[in-house]
C-alpha cells in the first residue's frame, strides 16, 4: 500500500498520481488534502510518515509547492527517509542508494506528467544494499543520537 499526502500546492500532482495508481491497480490511502484550498503541509507529512513507519504503507508520496517543506516535516519522524526529487536520475538513485521510503515532489516545480513518471520509477526501483546499507545504518545511528 502506498500512502499519499499533499498540501494545496501539491494537490494536482497527488491527483495525477492517484490516477496512475488506479491504472496500475496499486492499493493506496489518500491522507489529503482534497482541494486546492490553503492547508498546512506538516499535517499531511506526519500522517503519511506515520503510515510508513508503522508498516501500514510500504512507501509514501508527498507533494507540496516545492516538495521541500513537506519532506522536512516528514523527515522529523524517526525512520523516515524522504527525498525531494525533480528528475528521473534522482528518483532512481534515492531508492537504489538511499533506500528512501517517501518521495517528495513540488507542484510548482514539475508538471503532473513528470510527477507520475518519477513516482513510477520510485515505486519500481529496489534498494541495492551492500555498501549503501552501511550508510543507511549510519543515518539510523545519527537518528538515534549514537556516535558513528
């Protein structure tokens, strides 16, 4: 299951991604928002991040105006690795090398067609592990207040 969330600035991207997920028969939960009326992105970042860390969702996708604010908020939840992505290479590498569990994008930065393409790459790219796992383990140590 994929957890989705957006503020008003990312609403159109989220709606395009929902259509893609429906076409691919991918289960999802839409945590909102549900219109272009102004809302606070942190609310949706927390809901999606909680779904991911609890195991209710395998991965999450968050959208705001730039992807930046909503990713910063999501990354405050222990266990989240949310990455802002604007191109195909970054969408692939954030999964292969960083094992990102939330994709963040900006509705004022990319168009809905690009967002769908980046979501497809993100959702279908596996983590490589190996030397990259060591780095993920270091991130976890930082998160836990441990020395590297």
